[in-house]
C-alpha cells in the first residue's frame, strides 16, 4: 500500500507455487513497492529454505514499513525476520489481528514445530452424543457415519455444507475401513474452492478389507492412501494395481489396528500439515486415546436417538477417570441453521 492508502499489489502463497506472498506482491508492485507499507499475516522469513529469505527481498524492494499480524512460529525464524528488517531501518508493527492470524496459520505452526499434521476430530451427532441409530446386522456398529447406509443424515444442509469448507482447510481426510464398507463415501472436497494440493483420502485398514468396487477405489488418482498393519503382500499389490497407495504402519492394539501416532508421523513425512478425522466410533476413540488430536469440531443436531444400541461418538474402553478425560479448551460456538457446532482445542498448536 502506498502513502496515499492505495493498494498497489497483492500476493497469496501456495506451497506448490513456491514463491511466498511477499515476493509475489513485490514483483507485482515493481517500482511502486519503494516507500510502501507491506501488510502480511506472518513475519517475513529470514532463512534459506525452499526459497531465499523474504526479509532480504523486502529490504531490497525499499519497503518503508511492515505490518505483520504475528511472528513466524518456525524456530528457524521466530523474530529474526523482524530483527533483520529493523536493522535495515524498516519500521515494523506486529500483533494486529494476531488471534485471527493464529487461527489461519495453526496447521503450519503445528507442522513446522513437530513435523506432524494438526489433527482435527470432526463428528456430527445428536444432542445425546449418538452418531448413528442402531445398525443392522449387516452394518459395522462402530463405523457408521452421518448418513448413507445408516438411513439419513443427522445434521441439516447448512451444517453439511460447512463440512465441505472444513475439508477444504485440510490436506487430508481420514476414516476407518468400516465407514467405507458401511457408507461407501467419496471423501472429497466439494467446496468448489481451488486447492493447493488434492485432498488426500486416508483409510485405516489393518487387513486391507477395502472393497475394490467402492467409490474410493474407482475414483482413485494417486489421492487415496491406505494405512494397514497386518495385511498380506498379495492384498497390497491388488490395491496398488488400482492406483491406491498402501503403507504398512505398526499396530497398537491386540486386534491389530494401525497405530494412530505412527499414522500421524507417516502423514507428516508426506508434508501433510492438516488432517481431518471423520471416523466412526472406534476410530474416534483410537485418535483420542493416542493423544494425536489437537482440536475438535463437533456438530450437533436438535435430535435425540437414545437407546443403548445407538452408536456413540466414541466407543472403546473410554477414559476411566474424570481427571483423565480429554479437556477441550478455547471453545467457540457456531450456528448452522437449526444445528450448532462446538470448536475447541485439546492442545495449543503453538506450544511444544
């Protein structure tokens, strides 16, 4: 922005596009960048990574002032970009709209500090915490989702539309194979927004029971990953022949379910920064019990299923004592028509 308050250029970073937002804006502005003010949500980087230091480019462009919402959570930067700018005589202001910027950058913050994705556990349920009615004998009682084979959706259209926005914010979505068998979902991002990379569809499938006739297999274009733990090599090759990526991870339970911590590490190695879990009752419990969940986004419909046969949000043994229960903090409430959602954090992505 120039000294008259006119926007002279804008830039938006996408990982695959390589160049950071600052560089794109500077290139677009050309000579108009000199003596201008740069507004950015994150501190300009000061280290050599996939790109050269952005702080150096800001200084070279002759920008007079930088207004950044927050410091870079990357330990390789974290204040050093600001220090370099100030040392070169650039005025720096920080902390404006910082909370909004932290929410925007939370997946990056978690990944850059721990090399594992920010994990969000999402579920749609009734007021009494049921994710599905009692399953028939042909259905998996721990895997039923919010619709499909279970006989109708729990939440309304506005809430389901927001789920697509939530998917759009993540690099990967994860379910258990039981959900695939019960509901045959596509697990796609139908928000209509452009993505920086295709949504990776991840299936936890210890014995590789994923049906070849499922819509996931039929639509796979190097965007379906199956994490197994006890599968035969022949089954792995059968899925790979259909364009499915298959990776074996350790198991953590007597029945051989894939270890959730190992699954998160595997996704981190693939540079997945945000993972959305849309599992059934057992996957939800496994994620909570493993400690990989950073935040929850739980949708509630004004309905009550009741009954001991209805499927709960999380099955398994559960936490044995109230002091052990997962504690959700920094709660935010959202309304979607007649439904509402609770968003909150089990772990601060900016803390070690």
